[in-house]
C-alpha cells in the first residue's frame, strides 16, 4: 500500500516532512542526483543532515531513473549554521601568562 492508497503521507525526510510524492515529483521534474532532489524539496537539509533520508533518496533515484545506486553521487554536506556568542569563541583561546 502506498501513500495514495492509505491516504497518509509517507515521509522520506522527517526533518522537513518531505513526502514520497514530493520526491517523485522532483524526479519527474528532472532531478537526477541527491543534490537535485535536495534543492527542489529540502530533503537532507534538516538537523540529521540526511542521515536518515539520503539512503531512501538514493534508492528512489536508482529505481526511478535506472541509475546504479553506487554511481549516484553523495550529497554536498554543509554543517548546520548556528549562532555562537563571541564569549564562547573567546573561551576557546588559551590565556598566556
């Protein structure tokens, strides 16, 4: 049973609530890589940085496009941006006598 039959969405990316239908639409619109799907849907951009959804994205891309899963390039990883108080950075510098 797929999400259309059950009526409940099947989430591929839990962080951004990207559904199977969203990913399939991105692939239908021309996405051929995980980065293409990421740009179109925000999948793999959440807190987990793709730890949970990238394997599913690779499997879907391979199945829908006929690509070898091993040939699908990994995502371009970028660390999450978080505000850091200057005091926290200052504490990292050792004081000299």
